């Protein structure tokens, strides 16, 4: 609603002059007009409405924050006679002038004052009884009056005005609500109002626009702006209302408003003119100089500001700027921060006023921050000064090399040192370069820089020399890990321990990531070399290092590798526990999923496959593939390929499984040294896929081409292939070489028992086979290991069918065995493959097919069915023709799809 002039009886506006004889200016009593482009922000309106129920509301913010229009818009919704408005001027420091204007403001807005209140007689004072009569009259009113004092900062230092205002407010009771709009805090006892809950504070942070409000403001000016554009503009301006409006007005004249608003140059714009004119130039020369010099900083301290100005007056200047809301805000512990847009404009102005000064200011700031122990804050300034020797030397001296390899700052530090000039020389710059290259898995370049740093190591036993030697040793462990050399890693780890002894314990305690990284890299190298017990001990020590953001990734990686070791030893429960611990460590520390190792998910996938939970296995595999390490960690790459092949075999697609393993064999692994157990894992997976494809001779050939075994699992895998190829006695001899039951986990135990059972069964000892099967079932049951029994072939199902009591006892498994195999192909592929239906098989062909699925050789089938070998071959040709297959595995898979098995 509009607020017109309404003079009541006794209205002091009839005396249209102030005590010093100047006319009362009606413009100061008028509520400012709110433009049509104004954006009403309901969250602030609600705060003002809430303030109307409290004695005092303070709207406090810098120039251009939108304070006045916010309150003016709120007043439009109120009834005439409820609100009085006064825009304060500096001459109002005279109490008589101030109160004359207050009384005229009441009358101007239709609030009739009784004649007995009177008016001030002299400009420099006001009669106390006048204030008492005013307060008493307000306290006796039936309705409240809201008095808005805009730009009150102009009289903020006038104690007499503040005292009189406090007297009236305190004694007016419910009759007066005061709204003060100011850049600074008034001299009122605000602490009392806050403690009593009688003050509503609307501060600069409240006044700042959010991205959605920015979009609404730009839209009011008829400009399109995407959500991303609104976010960028809000960040650039800090949500500052005047900056947003000035940018938007300028964008109306641009050819591409969206690009202009996202990329405008604040140093050369109307925004700069506003801030330089309204904020910078109103201050004395010393204050301007301090603002310009400290603009290079994100945060400043009085002592740091003094170092940049060469004076000692920073503390009072910063305090005054903060009180004046001059785009300087305190952030605690005597530190201050400039508004980001103001700082950006000041930096441009610094270059104009003092060309070439910025690099020296950055160097001074870097050295001060280093002395203050603030390395993170110092490094960007050293970089901006071009002093890379200083940046690298301090980085190494403070044992921060590990932070380039792990932790929340790794990406930022990598980007910072990526700018390092090639001219920067010495051990420290070369160590930083080596760390960056090794972190990016460029071993050759990393080792070259590392070798050059080692050739120029400083002499002596001082702290600097010890820090350089420790950094070298830590990077040597990492280089050895990437090169796949456990011997080199163990040698480098001993060098780490020796270098640590030359450094104070408290310095090392501040850098726990060095220990965590060293142990994890060493344990990984030992794991690659097949030194499982040593790797387990080392990785367990890594897990026990101090918890925190800097050690989160190495602890996560160590837990993941411990999970793999547990799985390789055949302990699914332990493996699952360590894997879930690794995932929990990553989640607890906020480590992005993409930054995880993927190994924990692979172990969970392996356990899920053993339990025949193929959907869960697929999910874990997909999540592992989404991590960035999957492509550069050889163990992860190998395990991922192996588990995908296992999953494909479990889904009946052995051909795709073999193809996946062939592709893995063609890849050049990162490691320079081969891993015997990794090679054996690939061989075992290949043999398993060959068996699933119905070619036991090819499976046996895999092992014949690489004699010897590096792990017990390989023995069982070869024995399994030998049984399938009809070499049961050879298989039993291989199984005799297994370590005792106490040295192998339940998974290996189950596979070994099943292999032995099938071997003795083919040799005619069905009683022993049944006994061994019972032991396998007993060992598998606590761990829900279903996959070994599914891959053992139809003889397990037949035996359980012949022993109903045994089947009932192990119902957890029999339901799985009765299911048809899962086909991993799409529905369209299955339909295409399934049409037309094949010619029915004869009863004898069905017998041959069932034994074919048990991986029996042609000779074994002939002996089992009491047929000649040629007759079996004839039946096989007929089976292949009817099933449209060309090989054993394809025929078996097709028969399963059709429900013939």
C-alpha cells in the first residue's frame, strides 16, 4: 500500500523547520520506491515480520546489499499509520535535529502526535522530558508504531542520539518497534537485546542472493540465464545485490548475455566503478593501500597485512573496515576476509596503481605464512610469485610429499605444481616432479626425476637433508610397487626407516600419511610377488596407522588387499569382512566411489560367485569397473577379468569367458616383473573356461604349458582338469601335494574334496565318493558355497537324488542344483537361437549327452554305457547336428538352454 502524508492534530510537521532554522526535507521522510525488477525474497520478509513482534530489528550489511529496498518492499504490505520512515543524514548527529525529524516522520506517515509532546528547541540537544512524553504516549497506544531508521550508520558514532533512542525504545513498551538499517552496528546495547531474545538480526549473509534468487533477478530484467549460469554469477559476486544488478544491466547490452554474466571482467565494469567509488575511495590513503595490498590474499591477519604494507596500523584499520561493513568480514582468531568480488576488483586496480608489485607481495605473503606454519596457504603465493624453489623446498622440508599421493589436497597440489617452471632446479623440485609422475603412473619419468634428485642430495644430517632423504625413500617404495619389485620395495622401506630415525618424532606424527603410504605400497609389492604372509603383516600395520583424511585411501587400499589375500587363502568370511571394512573406511572418510581401488568390490563379487549370487556379483563387478584405479592397478585388472570370465561361465557363456581371458593375456601389464601367482590365476581361469566349454584336454594343456604351482589353489585347479580329462589317478597324486587342512580355507577345502570325490567315483569307489561329498557339503554349508557343486556336474545332482535324506539335510544347496543354468544372453538372442526347435534326441543320445555334460571323454562314455567308441562318436555327431553345435561345450550349453539337461 502507498503511504501518503496525513497530518494529525498537533502534528509537529506544521513547524516545517529544524531547530537550526533549516527546512524539514520531506524526501527524507518518504519510503523509497521499489523498482519493478525487485525480487521479493520471502525468507527475509518472514524475518522482518518476525522482527515486528520484537523491540528491535537490525538490517546490517555492506553498501549495495539491498537493505533499503528490502525494508521498503516489506512496508508496502503494511497499513498506513503503522510505519514511520526516516532516512538519516550526518547532520542528525545533533540530537535536536534528529528528534525533530523523527517527530515529523510520525506525522508524515499519518501517526498523529499529541500537542503536549512538543519539539526540540535547540539543534544540539533535546529535552529529556520530551523523550519521556514521547515514550509514554507510545506505550499507551492501542497499536504499535514501527519506526524505520534507514542509513543509520551516518550517525552510528553519535552517543547522545543512541542514548535517547535507547531510552524511548525501552520505555515505549509494546508501542514501538524499531527497525535500523545500517552498514554498521549502532551504539545501542545490542548484547542485552540478543540475550533477551528481543533482537532480530538480518546480516550480510542473510542478504546475499542464492542461485535461484539470482536467476529470478536476471529473469526480471528480461534475460535468459541457465541454472549453471546463475550459480556461477552468484559465486562470482558473492550474492551481492548491487553487483548482480549492475552485471545484469550491463549484460542487457551484450550480444550473448549468458556468456557475459558468467565471464564478465569485474575489474573493468560498472561493478568496479561502484565499489571503487562507494567503498575504496571513501577511505584514507592508508586504508586504501592496505586494501589493495591485501587483495592478493584469500584471508588476512593484521600481522600479515603489516608485512605487506610495511606499517603497523593494520589491526585498527581492519577493525574499522569490519565495523563499517566495508566488504571486510572477520572469520575468527583475528583473521579477516575480503568480499571475493571486491578483492578481484582490487587486484585489477593494484596492477594499475602499482604495476609489477603483485609478485613481490605474493613472495612476502608466502614467507610470512611459512613462518606461521601455514604451508597450504603459502604454496599458492610462492607459485604466484614464481618462486618454485621456495615452494618445493618448503613442501619437502615439511614432509608433505605424501599429500601429493593421497588425501583431500592431492588434486589441488597436483594442479598447483603442474605449473612449476622447468627452470626450477634442485632435489626438492625434482622430488615433487617425481611424485607427480608416479602418482600418474608414469614410472619411467618418475624414476628419472627421482634418480636426478638422489644424485643431488644435500649432505649432512640436518633436518632439511633428512627430509629430502625420507621423501626419496618413500617415493622409491612407490616406484618399486609400480615396477612390481618386492625386493626393491623392501630395500626402500628400510631406507625410509633409517631416514625417519634422523627426524624428530613430532614432525613424523604430523604426517601419518607417509607411514600409511609406505606400508601400503610395500605390502602391495609383496602381494604382487606372492609373499602373502609378509604382505598380510605389512598391510595389517598399514591399517593400524592413525585414522584421518590423509590416511583414508591407503587404509582403504590396505584393507582391500587384505580381503584379497583372505580370498586367495580360501576364507570367504574373512575376505568379506575386510572388503566391507575397506568400503566403510572410504565412505566414512568421504572418499568418492570413483577414487576407490575397486579391489574390495571385486572380492565381494568373488564371494558372491562362490555363493551363486550372480546378481550381487554383477553389481559388485560393475561398481569396481567404475573406479579410476581399475585400469592402472594390474592386480585389479587381472581379478576383474578373471571374475568376469567366472560370471560368464556361470551364466553358460564359456565362449565369451575365453574371449575375455584372451584379451587379458594380450594386455601388457604395468608391472615390469611378472607375478607367479597372478599368472597362475589367469591359467586357472582359462582352464575353468575351457572345462565349461567342454574341452578338458585344452584345460589340461594350460597347466602343461606352465609346470609348477605357486599356490594350493592351482593344484586343485589342475587336479579338476585332470579328472575331467580322464586322468583321475594323476589328479589324486596332485591332490596329495596339498597342504594340511589347517593351512587351507573352506573354499579350497570344498574344491579339493569335490575333486577327490569325482576322481574316486570315476575309479569306481562310489562309497568313498559319497563320503567325500558329505565332507564337502559339511565344509561348504556355513559359508553357503554353492558354485563348486554347480560346476561339479550332474553326478552331484544324481547322488543327492539317490540320497533323499542327504538332500533334505542340505536343502540350502539342493534348491540351487535343481535350477536351470542362467543364460546371460538377451531375450532376443535366445529367441533367435532357439528357433526352430531341434529334432528330438533319442534315449541313447540323451544318455551320451548327460555324460558329455559331466566332462567325460569319448572313451569313458563308451565304457560307462557299454558301447563301442565308434558308436559313441556316431551318437555325438547326431547330437551336434540336432543341437546345431560344432563342439562339446556348445552342445552342452545348447542342451541346457533347451532344458534337456
